């Protein structure tokens, strides 16, 4: 049993996974590039046209944002998840998950929104002791929605987390409402003063939020379908494992993991509502997915099931990537 466990441990070794990550990153560059997606990014409208952004600069910006997201997870993992000696595993898993979608190599609204959502969640964990952190948590979540309108649904989750941490009171409600509204009011003021189109901007934003199309097909191949089903099963196992062990975690870690689990569930709902944007949501949904998978890999003790599931996932990622390259 020990020999088997030792053999399986190779596949969760950060050095091995770093090689997997490099291979995923390089191979993603061989997937045919269809150009920048035409999704509307409210925060950048009239500032820059994403469709006119060169492929090289799009890749530079997206890569920088992904690296920043990975670094943010490294920091938050140390501060809130007690990653300790395994501190490098979480950011590597995040980058492996996010590269399941090759389109993440190019800038999108979600790639900018991901780090805003992540740090919003972090500031919630300290919002009980700090009015500023409470305000920042809502402020960052609101800016994230200006980069990807569909993520406005996450704001309700952020509000729930923040109010549960701090308690519901008139003062808390006013502070959270203000923090959420300031970015939108600022954007509307800019639109009105510089472009005289604040009303049109509001209509377009509302249309983007309400343009859900659950019947739109978001998968491109059978290999993608199998991979995403496997991801769903493995992450469900991770959530179940965390729910079982929740009472043995430190209080702060248990709350943090619970928040990431709820974020994952809401992101799955958002993907069901906007399946056509599935690939563009990868930088955001990979955050809770990586956190839960990291905990599952490190602390599941009943058997080697978790490591076998992880190996199968890595194999399916390889198959899906090959199918994308030769498609």
C-alpha cells in the first residue's frame, strides 16, 4: 500500500505538475486561434477595442493576469488555507485547470475579473475587524462585473458572505450598497460627461446580464464533454470530502473553503445560463476549483481514490488538448 501511495504521489508533486503545466501552456499555443471574442467589456468600452488588440499584446496581457492570479492564490493559500510546505501546489493546479481552455491565453473580461473576485473574497475574511476591508470586498466585486457582466450574479454571493461575517445592520447594508454602486455610478458619470451615452450604456449592460441562453452549445467535441463530466465528478468528490472534514478544520479555514465551494456552485450555475461563454469563464471558475482540488489532494486519507481521479483528469486533459490541435 505504501509503495502504491508513493507511486501515485508523483502525480501530485509540484515539480511533476510544473512540467505538465509547461506542456499545457506550450500545446495551447498550437490550438487554432479564432481571434478575440466579441464579448462586450463595459469597463473598456471607448477606451480600447478588444477586437483590435493584436494577438501578441492580447497574449502578453492575459499571461500577466494569469500569473498574478496564481501568485494571489499562493498568498491567500498561505494566509487563509494553511498551505504551508505545499504552498506551490495550489497556484500550479490553478494554472493547469485554467489552461484546459486554450482561449485563456488571450485577454478577455473574465481574465481581468478573476483577480478582482479572488481579492474580494480575501477581504471578506477580514471584513469583521475592518470597515475598509468590508468596503473593498464589495468595491472589487462590482468592478469585476464591469469587466464581465455575467459575473454580476457573484455580487449577491459576495454580499451574503460579507454580511454573514459582519452581521446585518443598517450601517453594514449602507456600506455594502455604497461600495457596490460607486464603480457603476463612476462609469455612468464618465459615459454621460464624455460620451453622452449613459442611458445606452445602462441598456447594453442590462442586456448583457439578461442575455442568458441555456440552450446554446458550449462544448466543441466529445473529448471536451468527457473531460468536463470528469471534472464535475472529481470536484463533487472534493466538495463532499471537505463537507465531511469541515468540523476538523480551524474555523477560519472551514469558512474560507465553504465560501470557495459556494462560489464554485454559483459559477456552475452561471455557466449553465451562459454556456456560450464557458471557455471565457475559465480564469474565474478555476479559482474555486483549484482551491477545492488542492485540499482534496493533500488531505484525503481514506484511500488513493483522490490521486487516481487526479491522474485520470490529467490524462483526459491531454486527450482533449490533442483533439483541439488536430481538429
